[in-house]
C-alpha cells in the first residue's frame, strides 16, 4: 500500500524509489495510477504510463479522479492515451465528465 499512498501525494521521486525496489505499477486494479490522477500530478501520471501502468481502468476511478482533480492535462492525457474505462461503470464516467465540463466551462456537452 506504500506505492498508492505515494501516488496519492503526487510524490514522483518516492514512487520511483518504490518501483525501483519492486513495487508493481499496475497492482490492485491499477490503484497507483488512479491515485496519481487524484493527486493532480501530470508528471507522475505520465511517468506511470511510460513505465508500465495498465491502460485499462477497471472501476472507472482513474478517470473519475482525474476529473475531480480539475486537471485538464491529466484528463486530456488519459483520453488521448487510449485509456479504457470500464463500461460497467459508465454512469460514474458520464457523471465525472459532466462535472468536469460544467466546472471548466459552465457548459455540458450534448451526447
């Protein structure tokens, strides 16, 4: 649980240290990248993606957290990377997307 905690805090150097000593980037349903998205650290999200983070978001949390962090760069990075959000949680995904757009623009895009 140390790696997800370091990711929650956006501590790239600490994350690198843990990974160097064997921590798995994609363990526990991709919890590290989800927590990195929540931290708002684009550098950490990019580093995890470049170093083996699974681009499947089984519970939709990574995208939800990216939206909650109000980081356009992280949302864009996830969208552009081919990140796969589990359609089983489409309601959470749709709600997160609506909240994100309404926060930044006051406009909710039509489907």
